[in-house]
């Protein structure tokens, strides 16, 4: 790999419009700006020379032009392949038009091939020994190209005849070897032959272009010449080639082309003109019906457009959420299933969807749930209670169960009449808890409103082997909300919003911004409004240089919006040093909280072993950034006020204690607060006294890393395996503690929010017919479980979310919308002029596992004592 020593990064100028530039970083040599390197943002490979087309081949995974990228996101790889294919199609189109100007020399053609070598094997074969063979299909690739008699007469170099091309023999040979001293790919020719009174016409087919070689008086050493030119490509058809006729006792394949419309004049066919016209008309009709025009690339493009248009019409007509095509893991399998059925596929009927199909899917989901219940018994589970409000004001409670294998929706209950009654709420929680199995459930998670607190504490009194817990994600969101109310932070957020609102309401400025930020948006959509506020500030801080480059560019100076009051205000903000320093400080204070929010909201990793360590890191970071106690205590108090119920929850402390990555990173003894809460969990969650005693003994084995716990494998696995997996693998020497640890470390800390059902709860609970009510209940059961199933398996790490999409209005409206919308001119509302964004998060930062980023070392006793003190004070009030 080329070294970057002596090179410095520079911003890509707006003049570089090729899409490939968005995915690389440019470096120039110090003192010699003409020497330029390109570094891939995904795999880090460095390229010198070769142009942007070579780099696009690298991203597309197309071999033949250097190394390929093995870390590029799938959507970027597909887009690069499309760009390269379009370039190939353009090249073929130029080639086909050369027939209109046959005076172009063969050397010019060779230059065209050289310019388009980026196409790799799709443009030219890379083998050196390629020729032709003759069988009953004519001349094919296989034998040596020089075996074809092709005579060259030097008299054509000076005869001045219009339309004849001067062809040096070396130019022809260069297609199999390297007559010019460089490797040249071999076009994939397939020759057809027609003769008429000593006239030889050879047509070489390659893609959408035909090479025609005409020679008079064939023979060895003939003094006559050969003319090479181009003819337009034929219209391709989905039927076999009809021009398959007998010439001189053997079959010769003639392409279906206008080149042969007057074959009788050349004496090359025994078919009359009437039959030829009929065949051409039939083929043209078939080609039109299947949408084939020109070459394979264009055929695929037309067919793909027709398919996409059909899908679009259906989704628009039924008013389906368009996010389904990217959010649903079942969309592509549906397309694949339809395609596999071919032309005989028939859609299901309305009654099929309400009948046997629904019944089969219900059974399928129930079978999956039955498999999950086995793990509930072994590893425990968490009962989640989500409160939802319907369109007509009904309050619904959704009950679901979390385990590492997945989240299972159980049922929904109309709680409109009793939601504010702790007693009634307790009764419904108790009922569902008993249905799941009290011995399986370690905790019940709800909202943190007072009626839930009362019902939750009563539930713990009734069932002493479980905990009630408020939703950790909701608590962190409230902390972020309180941070946003701090005066100086609130002021910076408003200044940043003034910039984004101005940019996102003008197509011209939004397109310009995305070019300067390499396709990245400055508004970052989070899971809540308050998370969006601080994620956007971080995004702006990361893109500071790009935004400042934009507003100081010639392009911005020439933009009419730069002269407006809003444009001047944006320039003032982006040029203000205080704004940027404050923005960076806010980012440092809130980043750890955002990290914890992502951890507790993860669908792929149980959060119980990480949440306590994440909150520790958040307070530690604030203390390190602000230094003075009176300053950092103000923010600690905000955290402790919202987190007080969770500080007092022994499960979080036990999860921290049982996480080997954290436990073994602590110097000296574990803090007594953590140890005390760990013992609380043992007494509450393990009803068997003998097992409690065994766990107490095995704690010392854990402390001293005795037996398998101290193996080199186990030591390395502390940082690589999930905590529960680590205990399952290496905890055989302390089986009682290992079972206890796995049950705790397999739990979540937050509620999981489903999307709103397409079947409104009002409709479900207002249906008085018992049969239809049961059917609608099954619909809701299937919808929720399929959504929850895909939330676990779908990877959204690199998924782009459009800030101005209607789907995100409630979260980002403060950043992209005005209080009133003014339609001053058509440009503002011309969404068709908006360039599509290209999400490229790797430009800003590498993807890091949030839990791994917590690091090691937890030795600040002030953090532990402060949280405990707040809890005690709250208990006395």
C-alpha cells in the first residue's frame, strides 16, 4: 500500500462531480500539489494514478483494474456498478454511431477502447490468445484471428475515396496481441459470412456494434483491399435468430439486422423480400413487447424500470408506507418468490389473505414462539409493557417478552378505563405475568409514571423473585431533554437550527451542502427528538471544515441566497468560533449518554451487562471535561434526578459485577455499593437457600479467576465474547454462579417500541362479532411479531434516513421546518431537482461497537457514592 507520509488531506473541489469522489479522501504531496493520492474511505487502500474510473472499479468489485474493496457497503457497490455499466453503454452507443462517420481511422477506434478500459472484462476480454473457429454456426471465438483472410492494399492510403478506411495490418493484429507495445483486450467478435461474385462481407458482432469487413477478390496475396467500418447495432429479440439459411451446403448464421434488408442485391440469400419483411416485423413486435432495445444493459434497465413502476403504482394506490421497501426484511423475499414463479404466478385473492394464508402465518409465528419459551425457562426473560395511544384517544397496553433469541408479542389490552388506577393496573400485570410463568420472569419493565411505580412495587411484594424497572431508554431521553434546557446549550441548538432550516428549505443550497459534505446530511435522525438534537450538533461539528469551505467558496458567493439576510446569518454562525467551540463541548458532554441510549436500545445485544458501566462513563466524561466540581455537579444532578430509580435497581449493578470485561479491569476490590447490590440479587432471584450458599462460595473462584476462568482463552475472551456467552463457555467450575450470571446478563433494560399497526386498535376493540374479532386479533398478533422478528435480524448500522422524509417529521421538525411555509418561488418546492443523498458515515467515523467503546477501569469512588447518596436522600423525603 502506498504510504501517506509527506502527504496532506484536502477537500474535494466542487468541480469534481463524478460520484466516485464521494467515497475517497484526496491527499496531495507537501510542496508538490500535482502529486495526488486517493484513499478509500472503507478499506483504507491508497491509489496513485489511474483516474476516478479505476477507483470506481475498486468500489464496484470489478476485477482487472487493481484491488477490490471488501468493506464497501452494498448500496455503494451497486451504485458504482450502475455507473460503470452506464459508461459501457455510452461507449457502445458512440461505437454504433461511428457508422455514420466511416472516415474515422482504426487508430481512433483503438483510442476509444483505451479510454474505456475501466469496463474490464465487460468491455474487452483480457486474454491474449483469442481467435476464431468455424463450425455450423459460422466463425467464433476460439481460433487465431489471423487465420481469417483479410487483405490490405496500400493503394487505399492515397486513393481519396470517401468512406474507405485506412487500416494498417498491425491495428487488426493488436486485438489479439500487442502491436503498439501495450496489452489490448480482444473484442468478443463472432463473424457471419456472405458472398456474392467474389465479394466477401464479414460482420463481427460485439455487444451493440457490428464490424463489417468487405474484400473484393479474396485470395492469398490479393492486390485488392479490405474496408473496415461500423454499422448500427441490431434490435435484439427474445426469439431464436430467423436468418439461419443454407449457403453453399452449410449453415451460416446471419444476424437480424437492417444490414441484410437488401440481401438479394448481394446474392447472399435465397429468401424472398416478402418473407424477410414478415420476419423483421414479427421480431420487432416481440422486441417491443418485452422492452428490449439495443443491448443487454439497456434491456435490463427498461425491464427494471417497468417492474419498479408497477410496484410504485401499487404502493401509492394503497397508501402504504414507502419505508417498507427498505425496512421490511420480507420485501425482497416476496420479489424473489414472485420472480421464481415466472409468468404463471398468480396473486392471492382477498379471501386467501384473510383465510388460509393468515392461518398458516399464525401457526408459523406460534411455532417460533414455542421454541423461544424453552429459553425463557433456562435463561429467564423480561416482561415488557408498552403504552400506546390510538388515533381516537384509546390507551392500549402491548405486552411482549424479551429474551436474547428475540422479542415476542403476546397481546394488547384496552386500558382506557383503568390506566390511572394502580390497583387495576396491578391486576392486569399480575394476570399476564402468570400467563408467561412467574418463575421465568426476572423483571417487568414499564413507563416511569407514578401509577406504574405503585403497581410495580406491589408486584414485587406479591412475587418476591422478580424486579420492577422503569424503561432505561426513556430515562436517558429525559436526561437529554433536561440538558437541552440549560441556557447556553439551548442557545447553541437554536443557532444550529437556524442553519439547518435555511439549508433544508432550498434545493440549491441543500444540493450544494451535500456536495461539500460528500453526500452526508448535517441533520442526523435519532430515535427521539432530544437524541436528534445532540446527534445533529455532533454531525455539524464533524462537518465543520466542509461547511466552512462551502460558505467561503466561489459557488456560494455566486448563489443568490448568499445575499439574503438568512444567508448572511448562516455565514455568521458558521464563521463564529464561539459557536463551534460550544458545539464541540456539548458533543463531548452528551456523546456518552447517546452511547448508552444506543446500548440500551440494541436489539442484538442484551444490555444488562453494560448499562451501569455506560452511565459511569457518562459521569466520568462530564467530570473530566468540566473539572470544577461546582460545574460538573450541576450535570451530575440532572443525571441522578432522572436515574434515581435505576441507581437503586440491583440488577444493573449485578450486571456490571458479572461482566468479566469490567470486573477484572478494576484495581483492588470491587466497590462496596456494587457488591452489596450483587448480594441483593442473589437473595431475591435465587429462592433456594442451598444454591445461595453455593453461589457465595463460587464468588471467590470468580474473583481469583480459578480454573477455566483463568485460562488464556478465557482471559482473551473477556473482550470478545458477550458476557453471558463467556459464562456459558468458561463457567463450568462454578456452575451455580454461572447459571445465575447467564440469567441476569441475558436481560434488556428498555422497552421495545413497535411501529403503529395498520389495523387500528379502535377497529379491533370495537368489533363485536366474535369471529371477526378473533381474526383481527390474529392480524395484530402476526403484524407485531413479524416486525419484532425483523428488528433483531435487520442491520441498520449504515442505513440512510432522510431528514426531510414525512416519516421522520415528529422527530426532526425543529431542524428542517419553518413555523410557517412560504412558497416564494417554484425552486423552493421543486423536489425533482433535489440530488439524492449518499449516506457515507465512514467519512466521519469508523463504526465502533458501543459496548466495546466503554473501555476498562472504574476506580472513581465519587461516581459510585454520588449516585448512592441521591438514592438515600430520595428515600428519606
